[in-house]
C-alpha cells in the first residue's frame, strides 16, 4: 500500500546514462545504471501519478504502468523531454547526461591508418536538459516543479546548493556517499529554499518512495490536484 500523494499529477523522469556516438560501432557513455530513476518512476506511478520515463541505454525492466521512451544521446533525450513536457507538472532529472559529445560522428568506422597516430576526437558541449527545462515558461510560471540530482565527490552540500541556484530548480537531491552508480541502496540529501533534509541510508526503492512524498509536500498550491 502506498499513499496516493501524487494522485492527478503528471510526472516526467529522465534516467540512465546517455551514449554519445563516435562512429557506427563506438561511443562514450558512463556507468549510470538508471536504478534510481526507474525506482522514482515506479514510486510516482504507485503514488497515483501518470508517469513517463525517458531512459538512456540501461538494462532494466519498465515499471508497471509507466510509459517509457528509450533514447541514446543527450540531444535525443532533450528532444523527447521537450516533446512531452507541456503535459507534465513535475520534472525529475536523474539521468547522468554526458557533458560532451563528439563534434562530428564519423559515418564510417574509424580505422587505424598505420601511422601510429590516434584519431583526434573533438568534443562539443551537450545541452543541459534540466537547466533548459527549468528556464521554460511553464517552470517560470510555477506550473512545472523541477527536481535535479547531484553526484559530488566532495563538499556535497555546498556544491549541490550551488548547482540548485545555477540551474534554478526548487529542489536538488544530492547522493550521499561515494559511488552510488549501480548499487541498490543510497542515502540522499534534499536541498531546497528552506534548508536541507536527509533521507538516511536505505534501498533505492524506499528512498524513491520517500522522495516522492517529499516532492508532493513541496508542490506549490497552484499545482495541487
Ligand atoms: O551539472 P551536473 O551534471 O552535475 O547536474 C546534474 C543534474 O543535472 C542532474 O539532475 C542531471 O540529470 C541534470 N543534467 C541534465 N543535462 C545535462 C547535465 C545534467 O539534465 N546535460
């Protein structure tokens, strides 16, 4: 039994890594498992919300009742999010989006040319999906509540607070403890305008349920169903 704290709400979640192609057979990605984002999507659905999950390449089953859109790159993730966004009132960005992509994806597989010289890859910065969404009229008008995540190696509170202000999101969730990637448990530090709240060490399933309740409690009156 889960209390229906998000009844009548529409929730959009990003999860997993992105994959940035170098050529048709290679690319750059990271070790995000998608577990936290999938757990949040499941918990939000169980709390009564209609949920869409935009997922990078992960090996996880789709939570029951959740609509899933699979993408590869950060640009595809942004497009999928922007296409869906008008229908949503809550945006939760858990994806570990690649900061850079290759400037030119080679149409053919890169081959060793015998010179001993490796290819010179060039990179360009990817769009910041969360910051882009937080700047939309919807978010500025207070009809879209945005939640970001932060994985920091040090000074979690200060870095997460700086990130919250830079990306202009009301709630930023910090991963406490090192190397949460791939694990089934975690601990979270919630940072909003009023200060910090700690969700102590627990399974990602339990943390996701607690986080959903914390988000529901913070929704502005204009967004209550
Ligand atoms: O700046 P940093 O990558 O640490 O920010 C993390 C937060 O921003 C996460 O919520 C992540 O999903 C989101 N993000 C994003 N698009 C990016 C980079 C990060 O949505 N290109």
